């Protein structure tokens, strides 16, 4: 593959930079385009200047098929940093969504320093340590996960009046009534699904329709679904306080779908017996809707199962031209996970 990256990574500045491509050396992104790279870095530099921030060390670029991140050091401490993020076009709504969330629910999210919604660019402050790192260090435990999902649920409650405004910003709709059509596209368009698997998925579609009808009938209002709320997508700036970030996989959906990923995280870290506590902590902020607790639990079970569709969709939000074989396989995994047994919750 011919790549412009054989030239120096940052020809427009004297600031040293390291570039991390992880296992995605063949990703095709705008980073390879000198003009785009120059414009993006200059935009970020102007943002730093507006806040009187001077760079104090080398830049670190992280290139992935779905986003480009650049870390700008702005002080002696490792936490003194500002982050530039460019999302893939299919997740380009993330910049505008991040700005809106900072207005609607500022206590739960990061406030961007600058946003270019047209380009899908954001300039973000450092928000503190990752929840994952705090957990790994032994400075937090299962009770902190309960607090995190409870805070997240309260944020979703606050966002229910903004569901239509979020879709107007370009946030994809994964509302329950839309899921059968999304499922059909996923099954028919994924090139990695074997014919037998495709036939099996089609045959099980009536179960999906029944689940969607039952969940819709329970009447929980739609909200923002992060769709990938693992412990690396949550910041822990202070004990008992959490900040939610990285909205590139998000959709407007049944809010309880957000439980899928944290429930899996908790099960992996603490065992299956810890999952029910996460569900109960999450559902508590929804208890004033008038639905009995058994109905809320049933809604959680259904929404978490149906959340596999949102996870399948998110693997398609790549920069155009990037080889997508691995991502097609990941998407196929989640489509088939929709009918996995037993229920997670």
C-alpha cells in the first residue's frame, strides 16, 4: 500500500512527535494527508494559544481506524495535557455531541476547550485518571462501579428530553422500533457471515421482533446510549465522582442498553455474582417512573440483549478505505451474540 507516512509525521512543526498505530498499521486515515494533518494540528495549536497553554514536551499521536488522537503536553506533570481528537466520518457527530453534553449535563462529562463540528474535531482537557487504572491500583472496587453506573443512569435521566436534539446533531438512532431494520442490514451486508449463519439469524428474527415489542411496551423513554461504557471510558477525578467520555460509538436508544458493557466488565473482574448489584444500582434512578421493579429488571434484561445490535453497528464507524476484515468479524460476533444464552442480567 502506498502511504504518505513514509515522510516525517509532522512536517509543519518542529515539535517532536511519536506515532502509535497499535496493530492497525494498514489503517487509512486523514493523518496520511499532509494538508489535513497540517490543518488539524494548526487548529489545535490555536486552541492551546487561546488558553495561554505552551507545549512542554513531545506530542503523542494515536492512530486508529476509528479516530485520531494527539496528546499535547502542557506542563511538568503527566496530567498536564490537552487532547485533540478527530473522529471517523460515521462518528463525526461526536464533536457536536460533546459540546452539547457539556451544556446539558456538565457535571457528568468533560467540557471541550474547542470544537469544530464540521470536521468532527475536538480539543479536550485532561480529565483525571482512568477508572480502569484506579481499579487496577486497588484504590477502587465493586462499590465504586455501583456508584459509577448510578451516576451514569442519572445523567441519562437528565438527557431524555434531548433525545430528538441528539439525533438532529447526527447521533445515530438505535431506538427499539428501529432495531429490526438495523438487524436486517447487519445480517445481509456483513461479508464475513457464512451462508448457514445468515440463514440461522434470519430464522431467529421473530424472537427479535417479540423482544422489541415487549421492551417498547414497558414505556421507558429513549436517551443516550454510550454503547461502550467500559472502565477505560470512565474517568475518576475524585473519590465517588466520575466523568464519562468517548462518545464515538453512541446512539439514541433504550437507555438500559448501556448496561451491557459495564455488566460484562464487572462479571470479568469480580465474578457473575457481582452483576446483579450493578443492575440494581443502575435501575435505582429510574424507580420513580412508576414501573414496578420486576418490570424494570425485565426491561434491563431485554435492553442488554438487544444492545448487541448497537455494538455490531459501532464496528462499522471507520475512516473510509481502511481494511475492515477484523471489524466485520467483530460486528458478526455481536450480531450472533444477540441470541446467546443465557441472559447476562
